[in-house]
């Protein structure tokens, strides 16, 4: 598995985080959302895709897209 190629298939987006945040809560993008389309990946083999589908089944959307959120430091 080539890490550089995998990174090129990831999509990152900065969004506003929910919850308490003081004065900057509605002005600053403080959350990052990463998405990875498992089905469309050209880097992973069919075997690797099947393994990831099994291991990440609870984290994948019905379209087999992995979505990870981070709103911590």
C-alpha cells in the first residue's frame, strides 16, 4: 500500500464545530472532516477493500464512504 497515493484519495474539509466556543463559535472553522471513498479507490486492491469493509463496517456510509471528524486540538 502506497501512503502517498492513499493520501491523494482523501478529502479534507474545515467546518464550524458545534457546541460551546465563546466569541469565535460562528466565525472560525474549528473542525476537520476527512472522507475516503472506499469503492472508488484506485490504490487499494479488492482484497484490501474487502478487509476494510469488514473491519470498518460500522463507520462506513451506505455508499462505502469513510467519514472521520476531529474537533479536538
